[in-house]
C-alpha cells in the first residue's frame, strides 16, 4: 500500500510515516515515480498450544486417571492437536486450591485445554473459567459434555459438608458430623430405593 494509506491506517501523519520509512522502521521501497510503497508482511500465525487436564478424586482411582489421559491423547491425535503438556491431578472437584490446575490456568501460552468432562476441570464455576478463557483468546474443549459419576459426586458432597461442619463445629467434631450426615443420606437413599422411588434421576 502507499505510504499515505499506511499513515491513515496507523493514525499518524504522513510526515511521521515518512520519517519512520527513512529510519527503516517501516519496510518498503520507493517506486520510480517517487511513490513510497509499504510492503506489509502477514503476521505469523499464533502457535496453538494444547494441554490435556485429567483429574480423579482419590488415589484409589489412579488407574482411571491414566485411562483418561490415554483417551484424551488419542482424541487430540485424531484432530491434529500438538499436545504440549498432560496434567494429571488427584483432588476433589470442589477443591479450588489445586496447584496443577491453577498453574495451567495461569499459563496464558496454553491456548486450548482439553478435558473429558466439565467436572474433571471443576465441579462448580465452569462457565466463569470458560468466560475468562474466551476473553484471553483461549478455549476449553470438553470431549463429553454429559457425565454423572455417583461415587465421585458423593465424595465431593462429603468434602463440602466437611468444610461447613468444620466451620460450624470445629475440626474435632467435623469428621464425626460429616460421617453421620453421609450415613443419613445413604440410609434415606436406600429407603427410597426400597419403596421404588428415588430422590434424583441418573442418566
């Protein structure tokens, strides 16, 4: 494009653009007619860095963690994603202090995070993280949007109840109170099942 067009595009005066051209800041050449032509180079495409994030609630499910990683690695290979890192974490989905996840979220060089289910990333607040990623030009890719793991839901519920009980009754009584509440819930569920009714639906 002509130097005059370049100046208008950049919001600077023609004299300033001419000064930059003469200083070598602007790349271009001067045609025989005297017109200065700016030779713009197309910006290099942004490097897409993909990370896989896997999580299980306890070390008892470590083998599930490995299988998650394998499935997601295959998924990324099929789509041609270059995986920069595979993150494996053992923690509750309601824990907001997971060091590996926090490190991943802070690393803005990672442009795509692939997870198997939403609750692998977090049990609550998924849309907040997704919105933040969108503003940063990053994306969370959920392979399977539907998931319902009753055992892990119970583990996360126990974690939430323990946290509240610790605040209400102190650390010493929290464990006992939590165990009793969980037992009452399980007893109620068994009683509902015996009557042929359930307090929730499971897909």
